């Protein structure tokens, strides 16, 4: 299970938004639907997920109906605030959404579509464990309106999967991709690099395997050790080594080189797509600061600068909604300084970057130093944009600190 929820102000029981919220009908709107169920907890994961033994007071088979109750509440809240808009993107994340019957996912999507509407050409993504994707599952999702499957490959090397506590069979990634493509879905595969015991050769084998799948999109994330996870405890006890930063940097450079050679273009530090149209529009909505409602236990939402988050446990979430109350545990409205920091943090990570004029005036002169250090593209800066170089992507956090401190 994830760590504690943020501190914040109490959220109203009816979920009502503040009257003075500067809502714009032109701001894109997205929906995130959290499915918090997993067969096994991966050792590195700190997401708000639950195995069957941790679901006291909640039933997996009731989950779709419970989440649909939050959708009904959200429609009322947004309609009252004049913020009702069709969804540009929808994302089923988790957990493992495909642990639910595909019919349940279809019901949730249908309820959200009925409540908010879908914009023309909307992107609808479902995350999936390779072992749970069959041609029938893929067809059912496609018929329900899903357009994209994001498959958790992580690695093609058995001992790396074991180090991550991933239980899927490597060969099932290919069958899952084939099933998704056969149903007409776009396909993304997710990789993780830097696992204990993973060599550069192991990582190269995983990249090769991912490229052979001929997917539309590839995400490659460096393994981060989160407090409270099984992997953090193993490292603290000396059972497995701490990830090597230099090796992870070599792995990132290899990924960028191999993916570029195969026709992929980076558009965010950890994400590559074959074409601009195949980028994850849902994730871009987060990075660009659009509005979204997060449905499900522990899910976070954002509308016009207001942020709120739901209670974590599925049982508490269900109890709130059964009482016709908002499941929100708290909310906050960051001040201008905090919003500026977040904007720089997020926009600097994407290919288009951030306008120099959007930086705090006192920090703009620092751009020259970042160019001299090879972290920011000089030609882009002349055009008024802060865009990361390859070296800058490796040191993105340092760039953000320099632009915001």
C-alpha cells in the first residue's frame, strides 16, 4: 500500500468546488479510473494497491458499481460549478485493471461517457498485465470504446522479473500485444531498468525484445526505491544492492540510442513514441496542467488549481459513497509560488519544454549557465524555450532546482 495521504484542508462532504475557482471551459478534461487490485504486490511498488488478503471490508466484484457512484457524484459537482466538459482522455490504471472482468471496465467507461461525454477522437487507455490479455478481453475492451492498451512488460529477462516480483511469463507479452493489435488497439509497453542484478546486457535484451513487438509507444522508467516497499527493506538489510546511478544513466543512454534508431522520438524524459499522434495524451494532460478527476480509492484530482485526494482503502471508499458522501479525504489550493514550481517541474520534462518567459524573472539568467553545462539546448533557448538535451534529461532534477531555487 502507498504511504500516507498528503496533509490538506478538510474536503466538504458533498464534494462541492469553491465558488471562486477560475474554471475555464477551454481547459481539457480527463478522467483517471483507479483499479486498486493486484494478484501479488511487486517489491518496488508503492502505489495504492491491494491483494485479496488485504481487502477486508471490500469486495472486488462490487468495485465497478462503487466507482460508478463516484462518477455520478462527480457529474453533479462539475455541473453545479459550470465545469462539465467531455473527456479528452480516459485512463484505467492501478493496480491491474485487467484483473477485473472486461465487462466491469466497460461498465465504468460507459458510465463516465454517459456522465461527461467523450470528445471526438478521445484517447481511452487501459493498463494491463500481460498474463490477463486474451483476444476476447482485447475485443471486449475495443468494443467498449477503449483505444489503447498499456502493457506492463518491465523486462524480458526472467531473473530481472523475479527481482521485481513480477509474476507474468515473458512470452505472454508478445501474445498480449498481438491480441491488442488484433482488436485494433494502439499498444504501449512499459519497461523498468536498474533492478538489482540487472546488467547492461540484460537491459539491452529487454530493449531488443520490446522493439521486436513493434508497438507504437515505449515507456522506460528508472527503478526508484520508495520508502516502505519490500525492496527498500531488502536493501536496508543488505540482501540486494542499491541501484547504481551510473549504470542507470548508461541504461538510459542506451535506451534513447536504440529507440531513436528504431524510429521512436522522445517526448518526455521516460517516454518515446513513433509519431506525435501516438504519444500518451493522458500523461501529457498531467504534464501540461489540464483538469482531471481521479476516481477510486487514493486517486488524486485537479480542477483549475484545486487538488484533492480520496480515502485510500477500498472499504472506506465504498462506505463514503454508500452514504452519498464524497470519498475525498482532503484538498489544497497551492499558492502562486507553488504552482510556478510545479509548472516548471512538469513542463521542463517534455520535449516542447517551457517558455523562458514563464520562469521567475530572477532565474532567467541561469539559462545561460545551463546551456554552458550542456543541459539545455542552445538553439531552443534562442527561440525562447527551455528544452533539455540528452545530458539534461539525465540530470532533469538538477535543472529544475537551478531554475526554481
